[in-house]
């Protein structure tokens, strides 16, 4: 397992432009600010839809979940909560998917099995 956290970003075109974060390693207290900074930078640069690809994420701690919740708040306008998902997740390994499910995280933030399926779910409003 690789405890170092790495994040790479790319722009993809669905029905709307989507910023995709590919995360790798451990999302924990040590890497929380790195994810938040990347999300703020993307949002300030005009990104309005974010997909987090968790395929290479090894560990997600409570601090990592807090970071994801803060990213959700950055990308989701208050008036659109419960209407439009601006943050989506995909490719979570089983252990991370289980943690997200048990904690109720997936009630507000949709999870998809593949990058393509997640991208197709972003639609113009």
C-alpha cells in the first residue's frame, strides 16, 4: 500500500465540462488539505462539476471523508442541494465503498462503478 497521496486532474467533456480528479494513496489528515486546495483551485478556475476517480485510493479515513464533504460544499450551491449532483465519485475499491455506504455518505454524493458511467450521468440542467 502506498500511503503517499497523489492527485492528478484532467478536463473531460460530457454534456457539461467535468473536471476529473484521479486520487491515489491515502486520503487522510495528512492529505486532506491537498485535496481541498485542488478543489478550490479547480472551482476558482471555473470548474462546476467534479468527478473523483477513486480507483487507486488505498485508504479513506474520517479526515478524508471530511475533506470530501468540504469539496461537496465547495461545488454544490446551497439552492441546488438535493437537486443536482455537482460532485460524483467512481471506481471506489470495495473497502472504501463499504465505508462510504455505512456512514451514509452516498445519500448525497452519487457513486458510479466506472468513469464512463459517471461521466454520462452529468447532464445539462
